[in-house]
């Protein structure tokens, strides 16, 4: 626990919700990175469970500014904790307010006393102290204002509009979890691919968490794909149609923090590997982003078995592959997602395979003589 706790009034009731709202109003104009660092530092002093430790590691890795704010706060708090006890007592006495003062005014009067003493260190230390004092009230204030879970089943595509106006165009076989907070918006892409049209709000950055990647924006239009199996297994693929996004690899257990975040603008794309390594930026035509909206799927040296599995997301194909050598044959090009028979016919023209009709309407793709 920090010894820089705020004074409390013994005669006036302590309303955590009111104090939390007053603190939120004060923190509004402050640097959000500094505020987030103070919040994380406070929680760390109180003890983090495994899930929270992982979340802290992800926050630190998301942007170099986060790690810098954390280090700076550590140094500032160390300096303040080295102050003589008498000076700390004077600071705490100066921060006190009459018991009859409304909670918002008591909080507003506490902050100037800290800021006058040591502007930046005092500000961050006072932020930690206030968060410690508010405890559950502040973290209640930090809870989501909206949550939702969405899924597009196989052979289904849908568009979801969130309360903030952001639209999620979901491809077949896609799952996502949404949480909107007072200071940010988050979507966790469990699997699948989504074209995001983010409603601009500079006060609430928009984050997409997908496997080993984090994509951050304010307002833009971009596509994110992540699947744990099949084509592009383990990769997170990001492509920007409009605006600007920032992509960062998340830390993987045992690998430490990943490289710095990479900025993408319209017409650019990249992939994040399963180990969190961010790949090179590539150029992509806007018309080639999220081809599934046009009823197409594109393969690039994709094993035939993975290509067939991808088509199966849009509906039954009636096609099977039993021979491993045939399953591994690479295929490229763009194909309609709803015409498996046409796909099978084209495969026989570009690969050494043939079609063999079987029972129950099933057709096997097997090796040609």
C-alpha cells in the first residue's frame, strides 16, 4: 500500500460513487496514459491475480508510451516515498477539506495541494492515492457500460451495430465479444473475420484483441482476420480500407515483450504471427479487402485441404479429400464461396487431381493417374 493515502473526513459520509465521478471529471483533461499507469500501479500494489497480470503485460506491450509511463511513475513514487515524514504530513494536511464541503469540492481541493508541492510526481502519486482511497467505488466506475457476445454461424453473415454507432460486418463462422467502457471500447475477436467501421470518438479509443495482436483506432474502416486452425492458422491479418490503425503484438508467455507497434494507413496490410511478431507492411488494393463481402475467397499457396475447409464455412460442399498428398497440394486464386462444384471443376484444371463420385452425393478429390 502507498503511504500517500488521502485524508478522509470522520464527520461526513464517504460516498464512493460521488468521489469516483468527481475523480473521473478531474482526470478527464489529464494524459490518459498517465492515468491508466496510475490505475494499474494502484491495482498492482493491492495485488493482481494471474488474469490481471496478463492484462497488465498486454497493456504495457500495446504501446511504448505505456511502458514509459509505468517506469516514470515508479521513479516518481520512489522520490515521493523518500520525502521526510514531516513534509508528507504537511502535504496531507494541506490536502484536507472541511467536512461540510460536498464530496466533489473536497476532491477538487485535494488535488491542487499535491500539484503545487511537486507538479508531475505529486499529480501521479495523488492519482494513486485517490484510487486507493476510492477502492471498489473507482473500479465500479471503470466497469463496462455495455457488453455483448455475437456470432455468425457457418453459412451465415451478419452486420451488428453497437450502441456507439460502430458497425461490425461479420463473416461466416465468426465469434466476437464486445465491451464498451467510459474511456475506451474493446472487441475480442475469438475467431473469424470482421470488417470494422468504427464510429469516431477521440475520448474513447477502439481496440480489437485477436489472438496475439492488438489493433487500436479512433475512427476508421479496417478488416481483422484470426483463426486458430485451417488457412492462416494462428495468424492475425489486418487490412485498412480507410483511416489509420496501430497494430501491436501481445506478449506471449516466455517470450517477453514484442516489438514496437506498427502504424497502418488506407491500402496497407500486415500479419501478426502466433508468437506475437509483427510482419512487414504490404500494399493492398481497397477492393481486395474482405473479399467475402463479394462472395469470394482468395487462396495464396494454400493447401487444398485448408482451402476446402475455408469453403465449408460458407456451407456444405459435398467434397472430401482422403489422401494426404492431395490434401497438401497448394492452390491459389479467387473462387465463389457458394459454388463448390465450380471450385472442384477448376481444381481439376490446375492440379493433378480428378473427381470421383461416391455414395450419398459425396465427391472425392483424389490424385489423377
